[in-house]
C-alpha cells in the first residue's frame, strides 16, 4: 500500500480527493504499476527493447508513461525516423525527458553528419551541452564559414571538451584563427588545473620544437621538487621554460616558500611576462595558506586574473591593509566587482578611508539581499537582522491547481518510488518559469509533502514576494530542541547547519558516505558513539540517532575551538585541524574575515551560509532582531602547541 502518498495527500488535498487517493493507493493495480515501471527501467538499462515494449503496453496512462515512451524510443534511436522523434516531442514536449531525447537525437545526427535534419531540430534546442554546441557550430560553418570563429571561446575553457569540438579547433588552426599565444594560453590553463594530458593535447598545435616535453610534464606533476632540484631543464625553448614554470607553481601547492626559493634563483632567465605570471600564481598559493608574504609577491605579479585578485583582497583583509583591498577590488573586471562579497568589502575599505557617503551608497543595495553579505551590510548601516513579512499565502485552490500539475505528479511519483534524482529533475523543470506566487505555492505544496529541500530551494527563488517559513523551515523540533538544549547548543545554529548539510532530508547520503540530517561520516559516528558509551549505533540516518550523535560531536568541536561557532562550522565541514590552522598567527581578526579567507571554496561558502541561516532561524525562534557580527565574533590567534581532541579523523 502506498502510505507515503496517502499520508501526504491528507495534508495537501480536500477530503473528497483524500478518499479517492486512498482507493488508488490501496489498489493492486497501482502497486503493479510500480513493479512494471521499475522492471521497464531495468530493461532499458540492459538494452532489452522487447521487455520495454511489453511493460509499455501495461503502463498506458501511467503518470510516468513519458519515461517509458522515452526508453522505447531511445533504445532504437539509430533506427528511428525524424517523424518518430517529432511525435515524441509533440506528445511530451513539456517534460525534462523530452529535452533529454532531443539532446540524444541531436548528438546522433551530428555524429552521423545528417546536417539538414540537425538544423531543423537544433532550432528547438535550448540547452548548454558542449557536444551539441560544437555540432551546431560545425553545421553553421558549412554555409557560413565565418561561424567557425564561434569556437574560439571554447578553446579557453580549462577542461576537456568533446571530440567533435577538437574538429573545430583543427579548423581554427588551419584558418589561422588561433595564434601560438592562444595555444600557449590553453596549455597554461590546463597545467594550472593540473590537467597534464589536456595540456599535451593542446601542445600538438604548437610549432615543432617548442612543445614542452611530455615526460617532463608527467614527472613534474608527481614530483615538482625533484625536477627543480635536479636543475636539468632547458630554458632555451618556450616549452622548456613553460615546463619549469609549471614545476614552480606545482610545488607551490604544497610549499609556496620552497617554490619561491627555487623561482628566485632562476627567474632572471625568464622574460618579464613570465616572471609576472609565475609570481601571480605563487602569490595566490601563498594567500590561500595565509602566508604573510603573499601581498609582497602579488606586488611582483602582473596581469592578475579575477581569481588572483580575489585572493589578493583576502590577503589584504588578513593584513588589515584597507587601501590594498580597495585597489585590488577596483582592478577586477566589472562583472566580478558586482559580486556582493566585493561590494561589501569595498564599502568597508571606503569607510576605513573616511569615504562614508560612498560606502553607504554601496552598502544600501547589498543590504536588501537576503544573504551573508546582505546581513553584514545591514548591520554596517546600523540595523539588525530580521525576516521580511509574508505577503502571500497560497489559497486551497492554488494548492489544488499546483498539485494537479502533471510535472508535480511525476515528481511526487518519483519521490514515492524513492527515485530522488529523477524526482528532483522534474521539480527543477517545474519551477524554471514560475512567478513568485506560483513559486510560493509550489514551495508550500512541497512542505506539506515534507519535501523540505524542494520547499527551501523553491522559496529561495522568489524575487519580490517572500515566505521565510518556507525558506527556513524548522521540522523535527520535538527532537532538535531537546538535543540542542541537552548539549547546550544554540538551536538556531544547529538548524542553520542542518539546513546547509542535508536540507532536512532524513535519509540523505553524500557522495563520500555522510548520512542523515547532520551528514555524519561513518568514522565520526563510530567515534562519537564510543565517546557516548554506545555499544551499537543502529541506523545512523534515523532522526533520533543522527541528531544525538551529531549534536554531541558539534558540542565537542565547539568546546575544542574556544566556543566559536564560526570555527566549529568550519571544523564540521573541513575538520577541526584545518579550522584551527586557518586562525590568524598574530592579532585577532573579525569572524567575517576568517570566513572570507577560508582556502576551500566549498567550506568558505558553507560557513557563510550556516552562519547566515542561524541569524534567520534565531529571529524565527525568538522574534528578536539578530546580529550576525556577534555570531561571527572575533577570532583570536591559533595556539602553537598541539591541542588535544582536534584530530581530523572523526
């Protein structure tokens, strides 16, 4: 019996529809449809077209019939006619699976050179698949040779591209649309990303005798220090110099100081451009390790990228060098400067320079954003953090209409079948074109079905109408309030962390094995259970177990890091040892600067969101205006001696 569907419908729909749902859920035919659909899915995965056809006949009218029809057509796509494909698109056009089929079809047409058919159906395509993009350029170039230049921008993407894009690059080379400097630019991008094979593929287009030695690049990737120690490099060719520079900044990933020492000994043998390039990479590596020499090294660099300028700003923040913060942000591209983070820090630099009016002009629009920097900007203007009023609540009729939406029905069916990836894809398809009222209606519907991750993500998309009870739901309070109190933890902070960890998906599993509301790693759960004197853990994703173990560990981490939530948040994501290592060596720094200068992008974003979430939950729970700056506090210098209980193993 489909009790999931029945329970959720009871909260979402009128009584007359509940009764109908009950009859449907109890129906043997309904359960048989589940089995048939999953069997058809297995048949597709094994390429068994006859079995798919069999189950397709049994699933006529089923809510997920578009997927069965897709599987039928997809296994025979190479024998399908254009009419077959267009009938499918006409029947199921407003579904994500239709977009998938169109992409499959276009790749097949491009691969087989059926360009007239490709052009007709490419007009229907609106995705960003690079494979299809390159086929599109190939097709246009048949009648418009100048279209080949559209592939130039793809050349500067620092990752491997589909094989058919390589065809375009070869054409660009033949028509001299890519210079030797363009080729070196891709080689450098590849090496900076540690993609040696990709760099070697780009290097085949270089003038013979100038390519970097493939064996040297492979050696450098694994042992840059050894390569530099032997000093057996040939600096007479561009390839030899680029390989040596690669060794220097590859070594900087483990020791910027050692890399700089090597570079200082040999840099005079390189051009001014090459010296500036390497110093920029060394400075970025140093800044990411909070090396006090980073700013001086940035001073020796040239033509810094936005990413490097970002780390120059962070190094300047650590050094409390507000003039350098301002100058570095002003040197960024216009697009980069518009990010909330840099607008906020520029305003702070302007205030430090006594340019109050300019600072306020920058802060006001940032303060209207519901984000980490929006909260900081609001406080910088003298206000405290609350939540906006709820100006729209969907009516029962709104809920019924949304619940009847075919995309919603497919998403809910996938959730019921525990096929979360497919369900989420349908939900994303649903919300892509909704207005604020529809978004809040969909979010409320998701909340009623206890799909809290969808409620959060959907409510987060509104532009003018907001409902923060949907953006920041607080389920499971009967458990979380008790455990937070027992561990003497700020309940708002615990909720802020869980919102970021799992979006309240109780059985969430990460790609690395973390599970449950608080995303506990198996080793952490085992370690905590031992500390708590538990002989058996049971299901680590059960709410009671997960929250008990998670809050105990969070309390331990908090105690180990001077009771600082911002440090404990960083530790929860990246490990206590790293959180401690990121503390300043000298004078204390603002918690906001600590968060901004976390080297790991994932952890930096995580900490900002956890702390921002906590402010909104704090207001929801207490109805008192909040201060993010107080939550972030001031981070004091790290202790040189080893601190007990701070290993990263848990």
